[in-house]
C-alpha cells in the first residue's frame, strides 16, 4: 500500500474556518483531532489514503515545500514571506481574511506621513515582505525579527513601528497603535508540493475537490 497523502493544516483561527471546507472536500478527521486535551500532531481521517498533521501556520509551507506533506492550507502572507519555488498554490480558499499592515503609536501617527519616510526601523515576523515592500518605493527598512508580542516593540523602545497581521485591529488599539499603511490583503490558500502534484495520482482530484468546496 502506498503511503497516505498528508495534508498540513494550521493551528488556530484558520483551522476553524477550514474545517467546513475539508468536510465538503470529503475529508473528516478522527475524533482525537477535535479533542482539546489531545497532544497528537498527526491524525487519521475517514479516508485511508489521507492523514492530517496540525502544525504552526508558518511551518505549513515548510512541510509542504520539503515534501514532508503533499498539500497544506496556509495564508498568502506566509507564501509571500518564504517564496518557496517548490510550492504551487492552485486554490484561493477565501478564508482567513486579514491584512499585513504597518502600525505605529497613535501619537506618532498624528503627525507622521509615510510618504516622507526614507529609513524605517520595524519589528516584524515578516522581514522579507517588509523589506521588499519598502524597497519598491526607495525606503530602507531595518527589520527586527520577532515571532510574537509585536505590539510591545514600540512601547519598550525596540522599534518605533511594527508590521503585523491585522484582522479586527482590536489588539493594536488596546496597545495604543494605529494602522498607517496596508502592505497586502491576505487569504488562505491550498498549497501543493510541485513534485507530488506530478507523481501522486490522488493529488489532482483532491485539488479539484477543494476547488468545488470553495465554489459551493
């Protein structure tokens, strides 16, 4: 028997939105997947030829790009940051809507004009995306890499501005920050390992099943 197809799914909010799509595509995970006390990371589904792994959102792209998983669900923010040539993103799942934004303290924003920037120091988990965005308009971006708690950076003097994912904007507001520029709108995509797309016959029908699920 050939090894099952592995689909990497992200922990957190996107997974909640992805579950109905998985079900519509004919994939239902075993009961342990929904057990909040389970520490398992790999799960069987009601299809013997498909397993799910649950990993951090940023790691989905890495697992699929390196062939450890054949398909995955990942935000377009992650795809832009890593730009793996081994990944093919055939379906916009139209879930996980948010944006990558530049934010700064409200009192700074009151007198600040982003059009006048020539050099910025920014705390972010998106250094590649941030540098590329600012380089396109001739601004030098000095990036401080953080993986979380971005909103603390301006408060504690690490960097005056941040680039982060924003959905409702509530976290920014509660930390005295405001958005001053949007870098990109973000949705979640179905990604496929390019080699698996050509060599594993189950992959193409799965991609089509997700495409139909989105259309429905």
